[in-house]
């Protein structure tokens, strides 16, 4: 078991989604998680160990947990590391009215976690399938991203690639390679049960999100700071993985075909080149984030207070109401036209 898995299991125990049993009362769950956190940090002997715990928790916590931890840790000394960590995280998590729906975490498999309020019909919700990057996050703290979304209208599934092989080695328990893992996803969370389904990947998860959207014929696929295919293929060769199945998938034009967005920082040359290169290989739209010189686009938007409206733009629908929203000045691909799947809203 990896250090990351031990930390999450010890501090943020999840519940298997298979049984779909009712969750424990909110106050009990939150207090238990907080006490486990305290036990874990009490065992840290170095600053690096403590920082590692905090970084891992930032990849898994819900907004509700962050707010609870912030209130509990407020009793600590002003200069405590825990207080500084949770205060920084909490400042990016919006408040929520008491009684409103909250995301709850269910650990399905080591590399598959579901965030849902477990209320309302999935036929009226949007499912976001997140393909995390090499640091096991969507280039931004998860609670900040979840805090932008209305839990009554969105469910989020996060896929983690602990092998750091662009999901080509699959996900343990889900499938031994990319194709089997995604085909088996529906055994746990079925995209077809939702009003809309969107694949969203950042950095190393960007191109897998595009490929996943094509394979599963989702409504939309979004790559933020992802690779172009030649870069991807070169890395596959180093991993001993054949590129041909992925090249064939990228060239496939199933109907309906997803809307594909390639989002990139206008001031980050590597990402500019990759997005423009990939646009020539697959019907897609380019979305340039102007004035941004950072690979971590979502984090850049977050610290400037523009993450909710940016997410609405790239998702194509409001993060609060779910209503249709057009992306900011997208440029259509010059490759052969392919009909996009219409938004179901």
C-alpha cells in the first residue's frame, strides 16, 4: 500500500459505493475524519511528513470537510502548521447555506473515487469524469473545484493513475489497460444514466480525457494543458506500450461524436504547440487562456477568483444552474468536419 493510500485511508475513510448504504450522519463523519487527522499528524516527525499529509488531503477532501476542519483547527495556536494549511485551503472554498446539499466521498477502488450528494435523479445531473495528472489532482486543490459545482446537479468521478503511465496501464480493479478500465467504469458509475457526461483532464490527464470522451461517446471531452499525440506516443514507447490502439481511437469518428475542447495557456509555449498540434488531428475547439503564462491553468484561475465562470465556460454549462453556456471565443478545427453531440439541456 502506498503512502498516499495509507494517508487517505487513515484520515479520510471512504465508504464502498457498491452497497450504496446510507452515509453516517454528517457531524459524526466529519468529527471522525478530524480525529483521524489529528492522530496522523501527531505521528509526523518532520515538516516534510506533515506537508505530505496536507498535500494528499488536498487531493481528496470535500468542501464540507475543509469547512469543518477549519472551524476545529481554529483552536490551535496561530502559528501552527495545521492552522496555516487549512486557512489557506479554506479561503478558496465558498461557504454553503446550512441544509444545502454537500458532496460526499465514496472510495470505489484505489484509483476511482465518486463525489456525490446522493440526492436527486441522475437523469437530471451531469457526471464529470476527471482524469488526474501525475500529481493525482486536476492541477488545483479538489475542494476548490468541488466548491464551484452545485452538488444537486453534478456528480464527479476522479480517476487516479498511480502508475503515471497516462492511464495506459489501466486502474487496478477496473481494468488492466486504458480500454478495459473505461469499459468497466459503467459497472460502478454508468455515464449513460446521466443527463450529460463530460471528461475533464489536466496535464498528463488531458489527452486521456479526449480519448476517453471518444471511446465512451460522451457529450464533451476537455483537455487542459494536455499533450499532443506524438509526445504521448513517444512516452508510450518508453513504457513498452503500443501506440496503435490509441492512434486508431483518436482517428475514429463514432456518432455521436463528443464536443472536444483543447484548453491551453496562451503564454506557455509548450502547451500552445501541443494544443494546436492536437487540433489538427481531431475535430475540436481551441480555447486560449489569455494573459496566462502558467501550465496550471485551473490554479491560475483559482487564485484570481475566476474559477467558477471559467469552469462554466469550458463545461459548456453553468456550474450553479446547469444551463447552457458557450465557451470563450473557441476556434473550430480545420480538420474534416464531424457532427458534435448536442447538449441534452
